C-alpha cells in the first residue's frame, strides 16, 4: 500500500507560506533547488545535478545533499505549525549511504513527532535518474525548535 502522505497536499495557505519562505533562502536559490511537494508533515526538494553542486568525482556534493535534506525537514515541520511560527535546526545527523549519482537529488523530510517546542523529522535523499530509477543515498534525523516569526 502506498504511503498516503506522499500524495496528500497541504492547504493552499500552507503551500503559499512554505513557498514564500523557501524563495527567501539564498542557499536554496544558489544551489538551484526547488520545492516538489508540500504535504502535511512531508516536503520534497529537488536539486538538479550540475557541475556547480558536484564534488571532484562528479557526484552531487554531500554538503549540497545535506543542505536540501535539512531544508526539507524544516519545511515539513513548518507545515504543521501555526502561521506565526518559524523553525530553526537544533541538530541533525545524516548518514551518507552511497554516492549521490543521477540527474537530480530528491530530499524528503517527514515529521516523526511534532511538539509544541521541538519537532523531530526523518531525512532521506535519493539519487534519481532520468529513467525514474531511485536510490537512497543518505538518511538521517533532525530536531528543530519552534520560534516566533521575526517581525518585519
């Protein structure tokens, strides 16, 4: 049975709030990452493989992979919090399981536990080839803290 959370969309208001926040992230813009799915407690971010994000062997760099995984988890957490909330990563651990090969890397952040103050997310990153083949290249866990959105 397919996981229902993979298809479920967040409300239009939540999707707008997440997209607007994502668009303000200089690093995501610099990397060329984009949001692919915004669902309740689950966000997917795509990063096309191009020379600017690779390491010396031609694989997508672990730093770029980790950055999109961190953002995917943060935005997954944010989908479940009130509109005046924001999140900051407290810590994350990521295991690099295989070289990030493919046409793009897809990071998936999934909320495991959403609390009033702390949220814990599962992080996954897949190397995706043009033919649809997907390989898990990294997985991890993240803790985020809820903060009030800064004024202005």
